[in-house]
């Protein structure tokens, strides 16, 4: 994997597709996604792990793309919001966000949707408290969270 | 340019630091990469421990000790029901760290190596009487948790040494309670208290209490604890231990709380942690 002068060629599996990217050892997954592959769904907010705007799924679990070195993600399955469905279809979580007006500026939305998607896979009918805990690492500056939580609870079909 | 190295064994990892003395070790990366993003670290090489299979997982040993591999993420430790009795203190602390995505990334080895005094593991490991297993070019050694956390962001690790595991001694008849006071759920603690209590027919047979986030390293007063062994953990005795602990702290004024405030709340947190652990030890819950 190691090439000349620290440049590594990293094979990343993103949304089911293999990508071979040249990455310096310090390049983050977020930089590769946005700057190299044009997958701008993952947002760069704080770049410090605090806001959750950059959330992607690594082997189905939410992680911070801004704190993940791209080279360390080889061999894992990466899912971004672009990979949730094909074409213009929406997943149940996305549909619920639309129906509940859970999107305002949209900056936090990809991270929220991915975190919620991972939650519903583990816990198909979460209650309000479980949704709040799962989303507690994703900040939203617009919505006050209520509609987002309602959307995820509805997508799970509880109450 | 930063070189990215992925050793497959601990021995290979140790060799990486011989070849690249300025390299930084990476476990979950949740702190190291944040520091690199902020320009606070610019290592010529990163030695990722991710591919070292022997570092992951929690394994009870026949003698009652439990080994937590350094690369075990907080999510796994927080869910490990075999961390029972007094060992449960580490599970309880893991469950209070940050939020689910950070618990998916961060590891016990990375957390204690960074040794943020406000982090959740240090006080829990001191109360658990844990031993930290480290390996370097000179071989391996075990360090008592109390001696591992030396100062602000400073551990007993020598250059080139890496944390490979945390070992917890058995305490099957004890119970644990973890108190973390936060401004908002998921934040680092204003103060934390880890308590392990064992009761024998109404008398205290083991007591270990460590306070975190109130100085450069966790504070535990073994002599004051032993004054309570054999007694009934009555309110006065607990209050004496709590106020001695508060006096021994070296808290700072920071964005989360003032030093005075920390000293005020810690005795109450100590009393609550001991009461909860005691109730659990006596089977009330
Ligand atoms: C938003 C956010 C909130 C957080 N909140 C909390 C909280 O509430 N409570 C809490 O306790 N923690 C909290 N943390 C810290 C987090 O949980 C991790 O503990 C932390 O990121 C370190 O673990 P890591 O595995 O990511 O370490 P890394 O980032 O990989 O490494 C941390 C440091 O230790 C060194 N290192 C790593 N592994 C080893 C090793 N095996 N041997 C020797 N040196 C090593 C690295 O070189 C680096 O200096 C938070 C982090 C973030 C980003
Ligand atoms: S950009 Fe990654 S958490 Fe904020
Ligand atoms: S909708 Fe704007 S940040 Fe959440």
C-alpha cells in the first residue's frame, strides 16, 4: 500500500463502488469524499468531530469522516447519503424527513439521515428517547430537533 | 507528507517507532486527527493500530481478571455485560463517553494514552485498580492505573511505548456506580466520580472511590477509604471521605465550571456514587 514519499494509493469502497485514490497519509475521508470524488453530501462543519455534519457509515455504523484518515478506511464499506438509494427514490427515513418538515437549511440533514438509518437497522422501532440519544452527536442549528426526532420515530413506525 | 503505516502485529508496531521516532500512534483517531486538522499535530508518520487483531476485544481470564484490548471501541466496552461486579465501573464510564458515533471510533487505548483529565476512563480505571499493559522496544510491562496518569495529558508511557491492553482485577461481589456531571449530555465532565463498593452483612468490605476532571489526574485516597472498611458506611463516615477528597483536588476554572463549584459538588457526587454502588452491592438494584 505504501508508495513513494508517503503517498499511498488507497482502495476505498464507497456506496458499493471501488475507488482508487492517491492520498497522503494525513488526508481525511471527508477531504477525499468532497474534494476528490465530488460526493458533497457529507458536510464539513467543525472538522473537529463535534458537529456530526460529516457523518458517514463505516460498515453500517455512523462515524466522523472528518476524523477518519482515508488510508485507514481501506477494506471497509463506506456509505454516504448519495448511496442510500438509486435515482430519485427516497428511503423511508428521507421520506419521513420531507413529510415532517425536518429539513431547513439542510446542512445537518445528510448526517442526521445516515445516523437515523443506522439506528433503525439496529433498533427498528425506537422511541423518542432512543432517537434523541442516537442523534445526540449531530447538531442542528435550525430546527430545534423536534421535527427531526418526530421524523425518525415515524420512519420507525412507533406510535 | 505524512507516512501511513499499518503494522499487523504489536512487534511490527514497536519497530515502526524505532524507524520513525517522531511518528504518532493512532487508535480511533478521534483525537489525533482532530489535532492534525487543527494544526496542533503534524506527524511525519502515523502508525495505525487498526489492523492488529490481537488488540481488539474483551476477554475474561480464568483467574477472574478481565483483559480489554487497547483497540476496543467505547461502544463495545459500554455494552459488555461480562464487565460485572466491581469491573462494571469501566462499562458504566464507557457508556457516558460523548455520543454514539464517537463511541464507534474512540478506543480505550487511545483515550488513556491521550490522558485528558476530563475523560471518563481515568477515574474509572483508578477505582477499578486496573493495570495498564504497555509494550516498547525494551519489552512489556504493567503499570497500575494510579501510576499511569501522571499529569495533565501526561502518562507513564516512555517514548515508543504503546498501550496494548487494560487488565481489571476480579471483584465479583462488589458493585459500581459512576457519576458524571455535565453541562450537556455527551460533553466532557465538569466532575466525575467512580465508586466500587463491596458489602458483607451490612459492613463495608471494600471501597474504592476516584474523582476525575478535577485536576491533572484522578484523585483517590486509599488511607481514607480504609477508615471506612469494616464500618457501616454511615452518612458521617462517607461525608468525611468526601470532604477529604474535595480537599485533595486541584480543580481549574474553565469553560465548564469554576474551581470552587467543582469542590462544592464533588462531595455530593461522592455520597451519591457510594450510596448507589452500595444499594447495588446489597442487591437493591
Ligand atoms: C466530539 C468528541 C467528544 C468527546 N467526548 C468525550 C467524553 O465525553 N469523554 C471521554 O472520555 N472522551 C471523549 N472524547 C474522546 C474520545 O472518546 C476518545 O477517547 C479519544 O478520541 C481518544 O481515543 P482514540 O482511540 O480516538 O485515540 P487517538 O486519537 O487514536 O489517539 C489519541 C492520542 O493517543 C496516542 N495513542 C493512541 N493509541 C495509543 C496507544 N495504543 N498507545 C500509545 N499511544 C496511543 C495518539 O498518538 C494520540 O496522541 C470525545 C471526542 C470527541 C471527538
Ligand atoms: S465536520 Fe466532522 S464532526 Fe463536524
Ligand atoms: S437544518 Fe440547518 S442545521 Fe439542521
